[in-house]
């Protein structure tokens, strides 16, 4: 683990706009119990999930609506945006990337546009990446989205995983501040030695020669191991991010 030495940035990246897009179709726990051996009681007590959304449109459509709302909230025109970072695991296409589709639809001609895939943490990595590029002066603003249309990849026969995921999009606009305001600090990490506790067979190029039907997936999923790794990792990351920002767990305290 990295040490949590306190750092301060002279230029910051503040969130000045935000938006979301949720598809209207709702799949409740009771709906899921009609085709899986599960129950509302089992799902809510373990996960807190009562319902999930299922999109009838592609990922790029949800992202665009969330992005347009975030831009309107920030009072910016798409043509002013200098960087788009699209955090997602469920791209509509691998080439071209999703971010370039948003670029075209908001009219941000010629700006930088990239996708970031770090599974559940894609939005956090995207936020950190855009913030770092603003802090370092590469760009003065960014549009960052976090979105999934994951339901086409769900194995609807597997109760262990099918109940956990849904579709939706969110977006924020980041703008440079010359006083350092904005995201104070972050700690990113990854357990590369645990790749086998969550692997979705059938989602990548590795399966291209296996005569698989696209979207026909098998989920290798060790829920309890994921839970332990996530809780442990998040606790360490919180400690380090606080230390880096010169903060402590006590409200308003300084290290
Ligand atoms: C997924 C999770 C909710 C499962 O809860 P759990 O208490 O660990 O449950 P287990 O996996 O031990 O399964 C217990 C039993 O419930 C069953 N079960 C699993 N899913 C079920 C469902 N949807 N409905 C009913 N029973 C279910 C299992 O088959 C198992 O039955 P068995 O004992 O007869 O084999 C939990 O492990 C978790 O939150 N993991 C982290 C998930 C996560 O963070 N995901 C984000 C990244 S993908």
C-alpha cells in the first residue's frame, strides 16, 4: 500500500453540474421471483435492493441524456467541453468507443474522448482521471459519466448474480478552480490476484472463436470473497484518502 502523505493541489476540479438517466422499465424483486428461486425478503435483507431498471435503449443513449442534463446544470454548452471520460464495462461497441458518441451528440467537436473500464469502480476511476488532467492543466473542464446497460449480459438463470445488477447512467461536469477547491484526494487500487472471484465468461474477445452467442454469459462469482475484499479495500482506501487530504475521521478534524 502507498503511504498516505498529505498533498495539496494548487489547481482543483470542482463538480459544477450533474445529471442522471434511468430507463422507465422496472423489474422488482417480486418480478424476479416469478422466474428464479428467490424472494423479496432474501434480496432486500442481504443487499437492500428492491428493484432494478432495464433499458430499452443502448448505453450511449442513456449516457447522452445524463450528460445533457449535467451540462445544463453547469450552464455550459457542449462545445466548451475539452475532455469526455466514459466509465463503463458494458460498451455498445469496443470500436468506436462510447465517449466519442457522446462527443458527437453534445457537439464537443475535437475534444479528447476516452472510455474507462474498471467494472464497478469505473465512475470513480473516471472521476480521478479527469480530475488529474484538470489539476495538471491538460484540460480546463471535463464531462465524466458512469453508466451501465448490463442487463443484456445477465445470466437470467443464475440467482446468485441476476438479482444484483441493473441499467442506468449518471454524469458530472468538472471545472478547474484556481484555489484548489474540488476533489481533495483519492486512493485508487486493484486486487489483481483475485481476478477469478468475479469473471464474466462470454463478454470479451477471448470468446470470439468459441462460437458463442454474443451476450450469452456465464458468471464466475464468489459473492462472499468479493464482499470481504471490497469492505477491506474500501476501509484502507478511506484511511489513505483522508490522510492524503490531511483530514481525520472526526468531523472537520485535521491530521
Ligand atoms: C451476493 C451476496 C449478497 C450473497 O449473500 P451471502 O449471504 O454471501 O449468500 P451466499 O452466497 O453465502 O449464499 C447463501 C445461499 O443463498 C443462495 N442464494 C444466492 N442467491 C440467492 C437469491 N437471489 N435468492 C435466494 N437464494 C440465493 C445461495 O445459493 C446459497 O444457498 P446454499 O447455502 O443452499 O448453497 C453477498 O455475498 C454480497 O453482497 N457480495 C458482494 C457483492 C458485490 O459487492 N457485488 C459488487 C461487485 S459485482
